[in-house]
């Protein structure tokens, strides 16, 4: 296995250093990479699309909130 350089992954993906930490964490948590080094290697190789990763990360933090008013209106119908 070769060395992993953060700058090369940043250049390949266009993701800045701060966001790269979050992206690597997301990849490991979702089992798309086995470790942070593996995530960096895969990002450097171009296996992931930056826009798709951003969308995945946003969706992973979103929750659907059902308001009490919506539930009351359904009971009336």
C-alpha cells in the first residue's frame, strides 16, 4: 500500500480540507470505505462524485418532521 496524501485527494475532488474530514467520516460510517485512509485513496482515485457525496451527507442528516396540525387534519377527514 502506498502513502496517502491529503492534498492529492483535495485536488482530485475539489473538496477543501475541512470538508474532507467530514466526507471521509461519512464514507467510513456508511461502510463505503473501511478506514479514513481507504476513503482518501478512493476519493483520490475518483471513485466518488463530489456532488453525490454532498447530497448523501445532507440526506443522512435530514429527518421528516410531522407537525401535530397535519395529524389533526387527517383525523377529521
